[in-house]
C-alpha cells in the first residue's frame, strides 16, 4: 500500500496492510470470525471488544488505542449483495463514528479495505474527511458511485 498521509482514526478490516505511519493510531477494526490475535498483531495493539454483529454474529468490532466502550450492535446485519456476501450497513459505521469520534469535525478517517465506502458515507455525515483505499478496482468504482464522487 502506497498511502503516505496521516489519519486521526483507522476504521477498517485486517485484509490489507496497514501503512506504517498509522500503526498506533486510534482504530476501529471489524474482524470476521475468530481472528482477534491476528488483528492485534496487525495493528500493534491490544483490542477491546465493542460488540458482535452480522447474521449469525460472525463479525466483531474492536477498538484499539482509544478508550473502549460497549455497544449493542447485535441487531445489525450486512446489506447483502450476493448470497452470503454483504456490505457494512450504514448504521454500523454511523454509530461507531458518532460514539468514538463525537465532536471531532474535520477528523480524517482511513479505511484500507473500503468495499463500497460505507465508512466514507458515515464520515461525510459527521463532517469528517475520508481516505478510502481498496485493491479491487471494481470496488473502487462501486464506492465512487455510492459516494457520488
């Protein structure tokens, strides 16, 4: 990954590399399945569980390098685009940004595996800057359409 900028918050999955300069930043990390240890190694910090979510409660949201908070996100499920595959629901990103970055207008949120850019839409709502990266050009096109950019 060639991102050389900075961010106030990392909000992503652990599927791609984390730019070196973002290690140690406050982070919201979604983990599918039982990969907490891998995620802790990936971000270089202890993770604190916020909530499970998704159909079958197969995903867990954690925070690192910030005060933890417990939320109940168990009612949220993926916005399915294919059988067994789905995007983050907007409410998930919205609630997490509101909870962990409240009052942080102009904060920059980094998402290294943006998918359709749901986190970007929530960041826009809260007047935050958004840096979204994805290795799949098709998902970048979907994100551009979703964000109308």
